[in-house]
C-alpha cells in the first residue's frame, strides 16, 4: 500500500520439500554469500542497464536453488525473479539522493531460506512503491473459456508474482529505494 511502509498480500500454496543443511558455495565477483545456522543466504548485485540482467538474475537464482536441492521451486521462483527484476529495469527511477551522474541503476537480488520457507528480495534505488494488485482483477465467472482475454495487457507481473508466491510485500530502504519481497512456503512435513 503506497506510503504506509509496506503491503502484504497472502497468496496460496504450500510445497513439499526437504529443506535442511548448510551451504558455502562458490561466488561470482558480484555475488556475496553468508552461512546461516539453519538455511542459506545469497546476494547478487546487477545493473539495470546491462542487456542480460533479467536472465542473469533468474539463472543465478536457479543455480542456487539447485545447489540447495530446491528444484521443485525453481520454475516458480525463476518467473518471480524475472518479473521483479524486469520491474526494476522498466520502472525504477533512482531517488535524487542516490543519483550519481552516469551511474548505472543497481538491482540487489537476495535469496534467503529458513526451515520451511524461502524469501526472494529484489531491491532498487527508487522509493516509489510497487503497485501491488489488490483483490481479483478478473471475475472467473465472467472469464469463461478465455480468461486471458479479460486480463490487461500490462500490469500482469505482480499479479503473477502474487499467484505464485505465498506472500508479496515491499519495504523501504535507507537512505532510499525499496525492496520487493516474495515468500515461498515450503511444506516439509510430508
Ligand atoms: N521496482 C519498481 N519500482 C517502481 N515501480 C514499480 C516497481 N515494480 C512495479 N512498479 C509499479 O507497479 C506497476 C505494476 O507492476 P507490474 O509488474 O504488475 O506491471 P507492469 O510492469 O506495468 O507490466 P507487466 O509486468 O505486465 O509487463 C508498474 O506499472 C509500476 O508502476
Ligand atoms: Mg512488470
């Protein structure tokens, strides 16, 4: 919700997966990592102006998930990473306090896991909140056999993200910018 410091949208889905163990992997030059006591953390800094930023983000995150044995989550997480990073590329305008002449716009991608959940964060330098959809855009009763015909041509990315993730929200960063978050619950009880 704009201006209130964040918005949480609960979505759906629990997933089955073993989610234990520690990881210390290799890293590319712009890739940082830490060892958690019961999960994983990886961070990647990209630049919005690079031609392969979106692909690099989703492929890197997929490699992390594969390393951790979270292959069941790969497809959904890759799509969410693609949408969130695409949004930074397309929409983020750095705050004036962060703007340097000629500088590229930074995209900070993080993946954190704890037992039972995985959290994607995509940070940028724009304090403008994302326009998170509220409620259903399309009535299933109206959609009939052609639901896509009633969907808008734009504004689908966060809708898709909300459908795939269990929760989507954003938080402000200091001294400026924000992070958009997507949480995936992992059901490892069965
Ligand atoms: N990182 C961001 N920074 C600033 N504004 C954003 C950001 N992400 C989303 N928004 C705003 O939220 C709106 C909705 O985003 P969403 O991804 O759903 O749709 P879209 O990017 O406009 O279109 P599509 O994803 O279908 O190509 C955007 O149009 C933009 O105004
Ligand atoms: Mg989008």
